[in-house]
C-alpha cells in the first residue's frame, strides 16, 4: 500500500556477486521507510532457509525500478511475500510471470500472515494486467474483481508450489 492506501506494483531485480553477505539496495527514486532493510533482510533469511542456500560469501544487490512519474512511498510489510518469492526465484534462477502477484507478511517459519487492503491491492493487480493475486489464507479474500482470481495460500512454500504448478500448466 502506498501513502494513499492504493496497492502498488514495483518491479524489483535481484543480482548476486562475490561478497561477504552484504545487502545493497538501489532505490532509483523510490522513497522507502526505514524498515526496508529489515524487510529485505527477513526476505533474504526466509529465502535462504527455504532453499538451503547460504549467502555468506555472496553480496546481494536489490534494485527497485522507478515509476514513470512521481515518487512512491511504501508503508507496511505486505510486500514482504512478494520480495521473498522474488528472492527465491532469483536464487533458483527462475523467472516469474507478471500475471500472478502475491501479498502478505512472512512469519519466521514461512507462514503467510494476514494483511489488509485486499480490495485495493486486487484492483491494482488487475490494472497492472495480473490475472491472479495470491493472498494469505487467513486474510479476507472475498473480493471480486473481473478478470482476477484471488487465491489464498498458507505459506511461502505453498505459494511457490502454486506458482510452479501454474507455470507448468501454461507451458
């Protein structure tokens, strides 16, 4: 959600290079609250736990792609699930479809915690061109947006399984 309580979709790129476990962030003109580093670090920790990959000898470079106009301000942590999924996909060198988006807060064990503003996020997802929005199963997902399927899942692992299944059926 942005400062106007609208859902946001921001492209994010992950690159890995030799290093000592550092985390570098390129904001590209996007204003982020102080908790960005914490959320990215939590996403990185979850991604390494779920993939079994150590990043102790790797520097991680995260770049957010700027919107074409204006400056955006992120708030809240509901974008943590998307960052975690993108992190894992990058570690596995897998591409993700922009037709399926995800929102949610990630607990230490990978479970997705409920978030608010699902209707606004669903509208933004559909306006972006997505056909599916993955949400935490404990979130009120009784949202109807024409052309958008809202799919509740329990955890990041379930979301990854769903995404893999979706990609296989599209091929």
